[in-house]
C-alpha cells in the first residue's frame, strides 16, 4: 500500500446523542383520569410501529387483581410502590415502547425524573371535562373518582407535576387528532438543505403521502408536471396520484437494474421531448433507487436541466440513491458506467412507505445507513447495532432518525465535493469495490444491499488487519453485516471473475485501486491496494 489518504477530521459527524425526536427513547402519555391516555396511546403505538403498554392493565395482570381490589386490600401506598416498580421495568425495557401511565404516577419524585428522561406527553383536560367523562365511577374501577371535590383536588395537585415532565397536548374530543399531533411531533424534523453550484436541494425526511399534494401545489404551481413511476405503481395507484396537480404519468415497463439502461434513458428523453417541456417544468420520480437514478440522469440531460423532485419508495433509495446528485445508467454489464452530476430540487421521504417494506428491502437500505455511520457518525452506527431488530420491525422513530442522520451526513460531504474533484466522496465507496463486482456477477439474483453487506465485511476485515480497527468494532461490524445480508452472506463468485470486474473499476490506476478502510468508526481513509489483496480478505469471510 503505497498511498494513503486520511479523511479530514472536520468532515466526520457525531450526533450529540440528544436528538430532538429522542428516537431510541420510550413514549409516555401522562394525564389525569379521563384524558384518554389508553385510547390515544394505542393509536400512537400503531402509527409508530411500537408495542403499547397500559400501566393499569399491566398492574392488574401482575397482581391478578383489579385496581379497585389492589386499593381495597393493599392500600394506595402499596399501589404507588407497585406502580413505581413497573415504571422502572418499562424504562429498562430493551425496545422502545409507547406507555399510558396511571394518573398518579407523577406524584412519586423518582417517577417524575424517569419520565423527564424520555419523550413524555401530558394530555391536558380540564377537570370539569374529565369528570364528565369519568362520571361518578359507578362500577368502582377508579377508586379516586368517587366525589367531585376530591377529584378536583387531586387534579390541581397533579397538574403542576404533569407540566414538569412532558410536552402539553390538549386532549381533544377526537383521539385520532391527538394521536396524529403526537406522532408528528415525534417524527418531524426541519428539512435539510444542500446547496451546490448555485442549486439548492431540500430534503424532507418527513413528507407523508398526505402532505405531498399540498407540497406539489406550492412548489410546482402552474408548471407542467411529469410523474415517472416504477412499474409496480401501475395506473391503479390512485392513492398517490388522485390529489396531485394535473400531470402526465409515465410507468416504466421494467423494474430493478433493467431500468438503468441507455435504451430506457432514450425512451424517457423522447417522451419528455414529445410533451414539449421546458426547463421550468418538473419531473417527479417515484420509485426505488434504480428509477430515481434513471429519472435524475434524464432530468439533467433534458435541455441541460429540468426541475427534479425525487420521491424514493425504498430505504436504499432514500438514504443513498436520492441524496448526492450522482446519476448513472449501466453499460456493457457494468454498473453506473455512464453518468453525470445533477442535484434534484426536492426529495420527499414518506416514513410509513419505508416502514411497510419487506425485511430484505429494509436490510438493503440499512446496509447503506450503517456504512454512512461507520464513515461519519459513530452514534448512527451504534444506533443500527443496538436497535437493528426494532428498526427492522418497523419502529418509525428509529427508522426515521437513521434516514435523517444518513441524509445529513451525506449532504454535508457532498456539499464539500459535489463533483468528486477533491476525492472526498471516494470514501462513500466503503464496501462497494468488492460489493459492486459481486453484484454485477450475481445480478439479478443478488440485491445491491446484500452485495454491499458482503463488501463491507471484506473492508472491515481489511481494516482490522491492516489499519488498526480494533477487534471489538470489527466483530460488531461483521455481525451486523451478516444480519443485514439476511443472516448469511451470499456465495462468493469465482475470485478470477471478481478480479476481472474490479480491474474495470473507474478508480483503478496502474493496476492499483483506491480502497476505503476505517481505523475506527468515524475515521475513514483511502489506501491504494490491488484486487488480489482485496480477494485475500474476501476469502476470510465465511458465508
């Protein structure tokens, strides 16, 4: 290895661990009797893809008695102690939860502090309205709701405590409205902006489908709009298109890597010409990474630049293909041989679309997310390592936060080296040198993400042996890469075939490749090596 390039320290990113959305933290709902904590909590949990726990119900299961019976036989002091023990168990739960607390849980100081450390919402309801909902509790299920004066006294005592531990949300008559307000607060982040060469791209990591028609009307106005969609979104897909401004739909006849061909690019460009678009008009591209690649490639060529909006529908497209302005199609069986740089005007990401993806497609996107974390943000890498199963199970706060942090880190790098002239963007190829070669040989039976997971494992093994990556980090990385590959790595093609394809890599000079390694999470480097040496470390990776 005769050449080594260290990635500048100031370009690495580490989140402060105190993300506004508290992605890895529990969601607690507090409030007085009758505020609707259980009803709202169930709806929030469903929206966020999390398990719901009602503390009163859980206490009744633990003690095999109703709340009334616990109060009657053990007294309120015992009940509060049991409630505190349960709260601590929930706080220590290994997966983030949505929890409806009991109305009096805030009266214990330790409970109050525990709730303040998580994402807690106070469902505020005036005592008169709460009393109207609870009534005089004729069945005795609420021991503290037997007379109005005592009821009001307890409310006045607890309200200042509720205010100390959580964000105030009015307990509106319609529980779904309250649930949506809470969900929006948890998931929504300020849009990211990326400005390069006088063009600005706005990346909205919280752009649910319900918001897209209004966004389209605001941004597109009365300009012409062409909607290019993946073949799987045929003309029966009314949910997305029915509220869009007037537009011209184009549904691609093929899917996957077959989309990224010169033939498909020519067909699309000819269609744009036939529609007589000018440079002020818009191409909206909805689909996975291959479709957004093709759309961006053509948008940048048509009259030297058409307004472009990307709506990625895969996690891989959201964290990788749509962010960065690199566009390309394939040629002669090799990936991304013909391309250019073109920045979209807008990127709209719907987290519910991503959470609904099958596990293999989530794995593909998380592989790129994990790669980004290893390169620039150790906290992001750690989030994937610690919460992989929750993310794959559809935990929306965690999933949305990984998308946001990935886009933020990548956008910061792209801004510094949009056209790859400084060599800074070369590090984004961590895991891709070997992975791309394997993917090209095994396509269409091997996904991009699974190939990169294998390539990333090879790079981590290389990094441990040659560049000082500590054993614990390497082993953790290999474990995650294997899980992201579906539990086992794909069978490796013949080494001679992989070597042949790596020899065509666009970064090869004089038989030597620029290869990306890390000396620690957040510390990437470029080294020069040979295809043969990369293959040596590939042979060490067991399937």
